[in-house]
């Protein structure tokens, strides 16, 4: 990275996803660029403000909800509390990631859909021109929309993000080369994955999947699961969960 060119937001995302390593190529640029050091400081301040102001309030509310989960059954509420806190952590981290991507001085939009099977969750954001918005279930998207993904993972392992259309075609989004799931070691409060996906001209329903496992897996396994799932479910709309043991989160959208 030369002193003349500052890194893009995507390059900073990749730098942070890597844990800001001391031997990273951006370190030399940061040493001589006060503007970029200020950009990283802004991200740190957003995280600190989130932990200080947002997390305690939301955590307290969720704990209170757990206590009220079943009046007169304190033991059940106690058992449910870890699950509630896990959901809280997922939603809070995803909201923080959206805040770091949302620019222009406006408040971030509300958190989008998070689908869960096991411990993996996914949030999707779209950019259309200057507008950035969360992608919820049934969202209407257009050719040229740019998508970014914010995965929340239960720990180190292997991850893949794909789309499946109504014909059962599986398109790998992350890693872009497909083939084999990417090894991941997610840091706390990681921002969106670097890079974005531009939607093509195809129309109709499409389901986005985050797939995670502690073992390696390949695209062929996902394609076989999608084909089997579509045969059993009868339609992409009815196929919320792929068969198999992979932890996953899915989101159905419409391309128009």
C-alpha cells in the first residue's frame, strides 16, 4: 500500500478480519497516514460505544425477558437464559457490523433477518446507488444491487456462502472461487466480509445460505444437498433448511 493511495473500506475490512496483524501490508501505510489511523480509530470508537451504551441495555432487557419466559417456572427461565444471551450476542454483533459499514452520518438501519440452525447466523446488506439497506425475508432485489454479508459464527471452522435458484443451481459467493469452504477464525465484532456481490439479470426466487462446519467440506456436498432438498420440499420457497449436518442460516429473496 503506497502512501499516495489510501485503502478502501473493503481493504480495511480485510485488515480487521485478519486481526490487524503487525506484518500486514497496510501497517506501513498507517504509520505515515494520519487520516487512515483516524478511520481505524473511528471504528474502535464505534465498537467501544456499542459495548458501553447498547450492549448493557439490550442484555438487561433480554435477561428480564428470560426471567419472564414462564411465570412461576424459575428453573425453566434459568435454563433458557444461555440461549437468550447467545441470541443477544449474535444480534448485537451483527448490528455493530452494519454500523461500521453504514456511512454518511445517518443512524444505521434496523438489523435484518438472521436465520439460525445450530450456531451460525447471517445478516445481509444491500447497496443500490447511494442507498444502503438490510435485506430481510422476501426482499425484492434488482440486477446491479451490491450485497455484502455479515456472518456470525460459533467459532473457528469452515464457511461457505452460496445462493440457490429455483432450478437448484448453486452459485458460490464466498469464497468466490467456490470448490472448498474457506477456513475461518472469526474475531470478536468482525465487520462485513470484504468484497461485495453484484446481482445479475436473472429473475425469480433465490435463497442465500451461510454454511458452517468444524470439518472441511466442498461445493459438491452443498450441490447434492440442494438437489435432495428441492426434491423433498417441492419448491425453493419451502426449502428453508438443507439436509445434512452442516450448521446453516438461509434467507429467501426475490430478484426482479
